[in-house]
C-alpha cells in the first residue's frame, strides 16, 4: 500500500532528508509545540536501528512489531518484524533543533507530512495500537479504511479501543488505523461488546 499523493518527504538526490527550516517557521513552532507523536519514514529494514538511535538521543519512540515465522533453507525461526514496515514513531516537540536532530539521524528519510513538514498523529491512534499489542490478541494487516461505522470496544482487555467496524454480523472485524501513514490492522470482535461513537475531527 502506498501513501496518498499529498504525503511527501523532504529529501535530496541521495534520498536523505533535507534539514531546512526558515527563521519564521522556527519562531512559531518554538512557541506552540507541545509533545506530540510524529512518524518518520526510514530506509528499508532500518526501523529498529532508527528507534534505538532516537532513544539514545532522549526521544520517546514507538516501534510496533509482530512475531512471524520465517523459513530459511536449513531452519525455521520466529522473528520480530515491524508492523508498519518503513515507519517509526517518536514523541517530540516540533521545534527547529529537535527537527534537525531527527533528520540528521542515520537511516531516516524524513518526517511524514505535507511538503516534508511533520504532521502530528492524534494520541489516541497511537494508544489504540499500543493497547492492541499489550492485549496480545490475534490481529492481521488490513487495507486502510477512512470511512465506515466508528465504534468503541467497551469490554475485556481492549476496553476503550476505537476503530471502524466492517464485515457481517457473524464475522465482524474492527479496523484500527494510523491515518497519517495510511496503515491499518484488524481484529475479530466476536466476544467483545461494542458501542457506536460519533465521528470526531482528527480521529
């Protein structure tokens, strides 16, 4: 699945992010930037390395992983793989010096956002993915969904988790999305109580 066409990353001819920021942009950001979640695009298979480097710089990171069975010619082994290949999340204040530190980190292509400027991800979208992983319930990748009946699980280990309900009554799935990177995962909601919720801006 590719990203939507208006999602771009600032990069130079070597596929590296261009650390450029005007003085006026920096002044505004320094005044109005609380801690928020952002996504960065990484080079292929650099997600874990990027997360470690960012943590070493003092940033809080979130790299969701899933365990998969991989087959080699001589053995099979369970390995941890990124749930969203090519992306790592970090929590930061989007200020000039912080932005440049991130962009200069080895393995990072750039922030995910319009024209290379990072776009904040709503906290609840990250929290829903974290809740899903902590609950250790079966889930799978799902085509990204933007529209549909939004519901909230109101029982069990996933109580409070929100997503889009799809499927028939006998085989209903809850699709949980991180909209900025156009990625979704799904879980079966059989056995959970769900309630409809009103659509909110920025959900």
